[in-house]
């Protein structure tokens, strides 16, 4: 398992550097802009009043820019589930199905290695890679705040990232489960990505239309705190996200233990068609 973990984590190096450094640079750009908003707050609020109320409510309201947690939510954390969700969905769906479709997974399993050890080693590497990306992003804010009016402590700044981690692990494990159930990794990633985008818009639109609140309660992103976690992390919401992620991962492991490994290429739905069986027997 340790060798599987080390090898898989090494394969994630490019993604860790690419995503991590990209978010690091983005953080260095977001923090200084807060000083400009503080200096020109009245003009900025007047500008926002010219926008339709529904548009402003979609992003949290005018008052969202008045506080550090509101600013960070609107300018960074509100759309991070979508941005990093791309990594999470693609990485989760490809943990096992990618090698299977390439025809190399059966060669790996030819070694004295149990399926459980392979599954856990790759899943752990995905979790560590996600943590590394988030750590690089968190570090950018810690560095940039030394020269900014954005006054948030190191520990407080880490709280939104914990909430974001729960969301990413949930959708990553969901993509992993779907890759064990659907015929191809591509279809699994598309399905998990669609659910992520739908969750984002349902949660955001529920701020405008109260009739959507019932549906929004079923959305995972409804329990994502964004920048508001700076004021205090909701432990129950975080545990709920992590519990859902763990459930999807367990179901994916159960399915991986019991399914046949394809030699190469995509699979099929394996539909059972009675009249085809009759024709074969008749022939």
C-alpha cells in the first residue's frame, strides 16, 4: 500500500504544482484589491446599487464586501468549489478507471497486491494531493496579508479551506464511485461535474427564490461555508460532508472488490436483452 501511495502521489506532482501555484498567484492578486475597496467603499457600494437586486443577492448582497469574510467569499471562496471541483472530479474519476481503460490496471493487479491495498493507496494519495493544493493556496493569503489591511489570523484563514476540503473530497469520492458504476471514466466525470455545477447554481439561486430552499437543502454546497467560516467553522456541516465522502468511498471500494477489471478501453452497460438470448439459443 505504501508503494502504491508513493507512486500515485508522484503522479499527482504536476497537478499539485499546476493547481497550487496557480491558486497561490491568484491569492496574491485578491488580497491587495481589498485595500482598494476599503479606500473607495462608498463609491463601490453606490456602483453595486445600480445592479439588479437579484444579481447582487446571488453573490451574497452589498454588505458582503464590507467585511473580510464577506470579501473573501465573493472574490475567492464562492467559486472555488467549481474551480477546484474540476481537479477533484477528474482526479477521482481517474484513480482506477484511467489505468483500466489504458489496459494497465490488470498488469498492476498481476503483482502480489490486494485490491484493497491498491484502492486505499490511491485514495490516500488523492486526499494528500488535495490537501497540498489547498495548503499552497492558504499560504498565498498568509503571505499577502502581511502587506494588506485584510486582517485575518493564520488559523482563521485555514477554516474556509477545511470547509472547501470537505466539498472536494465529497465530489472526488462521488466521481470515484461513478467510475466504478458507469461504463467509462469520461461519463463518470461528466456526471459528477454536472451534479457539482447543479449544486452550485441551486444553492446560489436559493438566495433569490425562497421556493428553492427545499431543494437547496439537498445540495452539498448548501453546507459549504465559504469565507464565512472565518467567523467560526460549523463542525456538523463539515462532518456531514466528510461522512458523505467516506460513504461514497466505501461504496466505491465495495464495487471495486466485486467487479471485473477490463483489459482495455471503455466498458458497456451490459444490458440483458431476452430476445437476443433466445435467438442465440435457437441458432
